[in-house]
């Protein structure tokens, strides 16, 4: 079900979680929420952002599905550069070793900082990718603060 590396990373946190099976054709957030009855603000998306300086680096961001990363203002202020762009799908898959549609902030390379949007912490539990399109993870968002390289920051704005 969960990607084995993701399972190891989640288990290592030593916190309760629930692995959820997911029809791969329903892995995209809107379809998943509608089919499985998950509220949109409880669904969170992991997005890799490329920092286009030399050497090139990356930031993994976790935001609620009812928000989007404010790349041009909030994230660029944290990164200290305006040279940011969303990583391409192939680049994300290669970098994370995870399948697009299931990318999560678990089991990422050690050199990738993780920014968790502060709005994620407002939810009682959240659903994140399982590293593939056939699984998701329901977890207390505060458990994510235990991840190496993770910190909570204001990085999003409401969709709309």
C-alpha cells in the first residue's frame, strides 16, 4: 500500500497514523476528496519548488488544498531569492523517488528543507500522499513537526 520508504519514515515518527487505500484513478486531490468524503481543507498537497540559483536546490512545501503557495512574495522572502519555480513533474519524480499524484513530504532526501504552511496546523487531521497513487496517509498535522528539516511557516494564500 504505502511506498516502503514512506512507510518507514512515517513509522519512525512514532505517532499514530492511518494508511488509506486509494484508487489510483482517484489520486488527484479533487477526485479523491469527492469520492472518499474528505473535506478539501483536510487534504494537503506536497509541492516541490526549485530554487534556480547555482547550485540548484529545492524546497518541499505542504499546503492545504484550499490554498496555494504564494511563491512570489511569501516563499521568495523565506528563500531569499525571487528565482523560484515549481519543479517540473519529471524533476519532482526523479528528485523524490515518488509518483506524481502521490508525492508526500515523507522520505524526501535529507538536503531538501520542508516548509509546512501554518494553515495546515489548523486542522485536527490531514490527508497527505503515500508516495504513490494508490495510498494516502491520515495524520495529526502536529506530528509533521517531528520530520527532519521541517518547519512551519506562512507560505500560502487562499485559492480563489
